[in-house]
């Protein structure tokens, strides 16, 4: 087998955006940290997500995830001692935002077929202190959400849709993010499209509109060094990609850049220990410029993912993956499968130059999160724990060709039936 590395290392910023980026005026923009274009961009996205009803909605942009999540919960007036329901098989940023409001995260197990919160178990966790449910559409996949809405209405609880994985996905032909009081979306570096960072919140319930100026006032301009780090990340990750096949040079490059602090951290150790304070920054303008360039390629990216997902599904039909609902539009942010002996499989693939993705191989991702501080009790969400231990993401990013996907499939079959 030829030694070309196939990696699940995921950044949507590819060669094309890099070339356009260096030839653009972005170099001159990092110092402009606010820009009237951002409001234009916000308007565009609102119209895209909600073409017929955008006038009745509002949007706020943030630099990072926890700011968006934290401020959404604050809008619900969540405070010390309140409870917020969240599914197990989630990300530490979600939990940290809850903890930062001084509320208690209450974990509910997931359904095996949808990877989303199990409504039957959810009902049992509701108490007089429950103020909100975070409804996460895991990987891309919305479940039958009417059931959860009914429970929330009956109990007078707010719903925050976490669409971090699922921008452009649809449930019953309606784009996600339109269903509940508020929704948050991500354009972080490993999401559907990327502007290195950027989160936004859509406010569907007019009851909260009055609170918007207060939040905007609280958001500071991102410091110049942070903006520059984001721009440098685009260059470094591009060169890292070019050196995938050159021993492990790309790993060294990313490692050294991180150590030298010239690119933004993925997650600080303090975040994994639930001991970090969120910084509340507005979205900087030079990243908005990148986003506009990437946005023009969104359909191309999604079609590529869908094509690869269909290929994997056809050729790995004996293995377990997330069930599809034919009424949904799935955009397959990750091609996640659940394999027995997943550690051994990953090692075997690595030995054959295929790096499988490890996103959500923990009940609270990523690795080394302090569960005690996150108030998660081991064995409390058994489906999530079982699936996390079996989770593997197959390479499906924009640089993966069909031939490479075929190589991945052949190796998986070889592992299970020959090794
Ligand atoms: C469901 C969910 N919400 C929020 C986040 C935090 O997002 P970000 O990676 O943009 O900080 C993640 C992380 O991937 C996530 O999986």
C-alpha cells in the first residue's frame, strides 16, 4: 500500500481559501476589529437560516463558544442553584458555560440510534429547579424534537438549540435553529465551514430582545494578538497539511506553534479542569472576511461530505452508525461509526497510514476532562459511555478523495475479517 497519510485532522480551511486569503486585503485588516460588514454578514445568515421569518429574529456574534452559550443561559436568567439539562456525549465547552452561570449541569443519557437526548429519561430529571434544556443535534442529526418541545412546554422550561454541528441541516425541511427560544451555531475551525472562530446566537423568542444591547455592551473587542493568532493559524494549518506525508513534520509544526503561542489553543488545560473564566469577545472583522469567502463554498463542502457518507454507508453496512431520518437533511459533519475493539482498530489503521478521528470518544469530550468538576458521575449515562468507547470518525473532510475512502473501507474490512 502506498504511504500517503489519510487523516481525519479536520480543518475546512483548504488550499483554495489559503490562496485567496494571501491575495486578499485581509493582511491589512487585522487591526480593524469591528466592522460594519459584520452586521451585513449577520443579516445574510439570518436570512439564510430563516428565509421567511428573519424579521422576527435577532442575532448576536461572539468570538467563541462559551461566550455564546453563557450569554444564552444568562438571557434565560439562569443563576446560582438552577439546573440545566444537557445530554451526556457532549463537549466540555457546553458544561463550562453552565457552570459559569453557577447553575448545575444535569446529565441525561442519549438514545443509541440518534445520539441525542432521550426524552423518556429527560422527563424523569426535571425538578422545580430545572430552567433550561440544551438540545444538541449531535454530529448533524436532529431527532423527533416535537416530543422534547412538549415536555419543555408542559414544564415551563426554556430550550436552547445547540447547532454547533449542524448548520444548514434540516429537520422536516426546516433549517435547524428555528424551533425554539434560542439557538447557537459555530464556525470554529473544525465545523461545517470555518472562520477559525465565530459563534453566533439566534434569538427566536421576542421576550428576550430587550436584553440584546446589554450583552453587546459586555462584549469587548478581541485583542490584536488574538486576532493575529487566528490569522496565523490559517497559514500554519495550510503548511501542516502540505507536510502530511513528510514523516510527522505537520505534528511537530502544530505542536511547536502551539508551544510558541502563535496560534490559538484548541482548549486550555484549565477548561478541561472546569476552572477557566470565559472571555467575552466580539467577533473580529478579519475573520468575518474569511467567513464570507468560505460561505461561498458551503454547498460544495456539504455535497462532498454527503457523497463520502453515502459511500461509507453502502460499503460498511454491517457496522453501526447513526440512524438517518428521511425527513431530515443531513450534512454529516462527522462520519461517526461505532466499532467493537475501536482502540485496536485505530492502532491498526494508524500502522497503515490512516489516522481515524477521535472526536467524542468520551462522555464529555475531549480527552482528560475532569468529570468530577464537571459534576458527571461515572456509570450514570450508560448508553453514552458505551458509545463513546466505540466512537470513531472516518475521514470525510474536503481533501479526502473517493479512492482514499475506499482504502479506509478496505482496511476496516481487513481488520475485522483477516487480522
Ligand atoms: C455540541 C457542542 N457544543 C459546543 C461546542 C464548543 O464548540 P467550539 O469547538 O466551537 O468551541 C462543541 C465542540 O465541538 C460541541 O460539540
